[in-house]
C-alpha cells in the first residue's frame, strides 16, 4: 500500500524555470542542462524501480517514496522506505550507466564509462548514514525499536557492478531482485515489532515530518538576480515579455493572446526566487502597468498572505494548479 506517492523532484522544475529565464548564450546554460539531465535520469530510475515494488502484496507493505525527514539536527532523504510490522527496508536508488566498482578498503565507488573513470559518492555509505538517521528519528518520536535493513538499488539493468569484496553484493542489488529480497527478509524477521496502532502512528509521523526542500538555484549556481529575464512569456512562441492589454496578455511577436499566461510566470518566480512575493515584486516581474492590476492578479489566485494591505506578502504554492 503506497502511503506516500513519488513526485517529480522540485529541482527539475527549478532548473527548467531557471534555464527558460536566462539568455540563450548564458555561460551557465551548459552546466544547468547537464545537471537537469542527471536529475531527470535519476527520477526515471526511481520510477522504473517502482514497477517492481508494485508487485508486492499491497496489504502487507506500507511504501513511502521520497521522504525528507529531520533527525533532530539535520534533514535526510530516503528514496524508498518499505515498512512492515516485522522490519523496515530503506533503499537508495541509483540510475548510473557503465561499470561500477566498489572498493571496500577505500570506501570509494568508481564509475567507468567510455573508457573514462570517475570517482563518485559511495551510495552504500550514503544509505547506511540514512539508516542511522532514521533510527534517531524513531527515537525522537518514540517509535518502538524495529530492525532496519538498507540497500542500494541499481535501476539500470545494463549497469555492471564489481567489488573487491563479495560483501558488497549483499548491499547492492538490481531493481528486479526487490520482490525476492523482501521475501528473504520476511523469512528472516518473524517477530512483530510494530502493532497496528504503532504502524499507523509511525505512518502519520513520517507523513507529518516530511519537509520539502526548495532548492536555492541562484545561490547554488552563483547566478545574479539581475541576470534573470523578467516578464510574462508567450505560451505559443516563448517570446518575452507579453503586454497587458484590456485584461489579456498580448504577444507582439506572434500575436497570441492569453488571460492566464501570468500563472506560469508566477510559478517560475517562486521556483527561482522563493515562494513569497509582494505587489511591487510582482509588478516588476510581470511588467504590469499598475499596482491595482497586480493586486487584481494576486487576489484572483486566492493566495495565502500575511501583513497589512500596504505591507502584504503573498505565498505562492509550488504545485501545478496555482
């Protein structure tokens, strides 16, 4: 039973918004597009892994995708958490091409692709760290002790895994092996550790504690605010900016008209600059001719806000339906 669905990582939306708001010849575009490709590939790998999770009996397993939780001091993210009354399994999903070599002594993972070698973060260490942090989380919220197993899942079946020690193969598995891993763990753990009440309480706490991180892409890529292209982008030809004419947005480039083209622009503002916005900030970003028009736009979107009329700050939700 899926308790938390997998969603598209927000960093993908942030990068797409940022790329669309930079000049096409901006020097950071190649890096942004390269990172965007990596994030999209990782997300595809996670979704491919979900196919095998769907083969599990729904009534026996609680499945949580993409949890980001506090351990009391820091946040940590788990790609997939599978909970049963007997044990918990957490996994780190990797969609990496080529040949992966795990060096036990150096604790390093080396990827070889097209005759080039590259050192990468060892996902075994990563998932083991998440295991310790999950144990702290359970202690923090007084969840009864329960065995926690951890795995690295390689979602691309073409990826070759090598190791200097056979113990690595107990921790690194292919997606197709998931149902068989779960079956072995079910045979290994027979003691009930979580009652139905405890399981439900744990589920509620995991969902309640999940905290979405909004990437600070300008800071991450050292891009200045002044470099961002402003205005409402034409939904037909992509030109910037559209003009506000008689309650509609008009594109002088292709002649397209739209009543709602500003919605996409406002969401892009939130993805790049953050979720809070004032009337003045909206006016400057959309190139609206007056504060009254900006206020009308903000009011029509039913956004949450705080502050007086003069100092009001609106909050932009980061879902597709704003």
